[in-house]
C-alpha cells in the first residue's frame, strides 16, 4: 500500500543534503571514510575497548560546514 | 530586483534557461521596460529560434565585440512587443573570441547609453568559460532549477560560483514542477528545494505542454493567454520589478483537479 512506502523524494532529499554538504566543503566523501578508519585506529590505541559506534559526519551549522565526531567511550 | 544586468543560469543543461530568458524578457517588456535579451551560448545559438526571430539575424554578439558592426546593427527589435530586443549569439565563430571585459563594457553601454532598463543574459550550460563570461557583467542572477537530483546539485554549485564572483542578487526559478508527482511524494516540493538550497524562489513554473507548443511556433508563452507556465513567467517579471505577487499553490490545484477527475471517472 503506497502510503506505507517511503517517499522517493525523501530519499532524494537526504541524498542531496549529504552530497551538497560534501560539495560545499570541497571534500570527497571517501576521505571522511578514511579519516574515520584512521580515527578508530588511533582511538583504539588509547581506549582499547570497542569503537564500533564511532560516527564522523559533516554538518551544516549556519554558514559553516563542521566535521562532527561522536566518540562513545563506554 | 535592483540588478539591471541579470544572468540566467543553471549549471545543468536542458532545465529551461533559454525558455526562461525569452519569457521573462518578453514579460518585462510587456510591463513596459525596454529590454534586451542576449544569447551568450556561442556556437549553440538558440534564443533566436525560441523567440521566433531567427529569420532576422544579420550580425551577432561577436561581430559587435570585434568591431565588425555597430551595436545597434546587431540588435533585433521585436515587432510583437515594442520594447523587446534580442542580441543573438554567433553560430559559427570561435567562442574563444568572446572577451569578458569587452562583453561587460557592451552591457554597460546598453544600460547607460542605449537606454535599456534591463539586460537579460542567457548563459550557456556548464561552469566554465562561457558561464564565467556570461556572469561577468551581471549584478544578479536567475538560477533555473528543476526539482531533480542533478539540477539541484548543479544549482548549488552555480550559486557558490556566483557568490564568489560577487554576483549577489541571486534568485531561484523552480521550473518544470509537476504538482501531481509532488503530491505523490515522488518529486521534491518547492519547500524541499528551498530548504536544500537555502534560497528563496522568485518563480515557480509548472510543467506545461504549452511551453513546447510556443517554441514550435516561436511565440514566447507570455505573448499568448492563459497557460499556467506563461502566467508563472509573467509573475516572475512582476516580482523582478518589485511587485509583491503571491505564489499560486499548484499542489492544491492538482489536488482539486485530481479529485474532480476521480469524480468524473478519470484515472
């Protein structure tokens, strides 16, 4: 039934917001992925516990693009 | 808009730059402004055919810039709307010969000496030299966007480039909106596009078969009566002139039509 289906425009909206965030920051998305992997490596040296939930994302804050890392410690 | 030299641009091709230039130009002229529309798409001239003026092209923009003719000789005066004029692009000459500084000077002459109220510049697609040249004399821009993935992305890029070039008065023209698809959730709505791009629209133009019909015969839509797209282009011209014109809600209209259609047994 179509009203349970996710609207295709909502998918597009999410994709565009993310794509434009990287475009505006002039940053290739793959680079953030690499950074994330490196961060995990470094963090594991200091906190050997699991680091599965690490999130690194670009966020628009007003005029600025900000790289945000969420690092749960326990 | 305060800008008198306005570039019509989009990044992506095929979203309606030339249609927008022709119709907004004709609409502004209809409202009494002395307008010249300039085709900067050297090698791929099209504004002349869209406006139905192809038979009257003698000289072109490059001839003017290179001094082969006087500015006035290259300008074609429309016979249907008194104050509408076209400066065509060259179809054959090398586009490298379009010098940005000279082009800017020419636009200044049009505004300051030839008595034009408004210059609309039809930019070629892309973000390279042709676009850069088209944007050089501009004080403002109409950024034409379709509610679709590549067009929205390119529009965002173009807005960034315009701002970097100190073109500040940038307005969005959301073109080819299909209200029934928006209602179904299969097309970005006006609000979505505005949210994503962070720019307010100066015009919302619904998809309309009459656009093709009008270009078939070479009469800009605003010269005919009654089509939805034609009215939308007319509204854009009014808003450019500073009038407060409310946006008609195509979404609701589609809903009503949809309901009526169902009522009368349509699909």
